[in-house]
C-alpha cells in the first residue's frame, strides 16, 4: 500500500453523465474522505435535448482547478 492519499477519478463524455452513472459512487467515496475528481470530455454544447446549451454549464466546470 502507498502512503499517498487515494484519489478517485471518473471520466465521462458529457456533462451530467455522472448523474446517471457514477454520482452515487463519487458521493460515497467523498463522504469517506477520498478525494474525488470528475472529468468531462465535452462541454455539452452539441447536445440536442431541450434547453441544452453550453452557456448553462458553469465556468467552474469548464476550467480545471489549480
């Protein structure tokens, strides 16, 4: 085992995919003190659902944290 703290990273294609996929897993491990990171590979700008717009995605989601 390593002395480094654990990090769980979930990679999803679209914003909000974690809501239907791994949201519960991320919440569970975050509650246990494990650092969780969510990566989305697109900004959702090409979505075709009603009201889908990249403007609706907060800037904090688009830019990586330091």
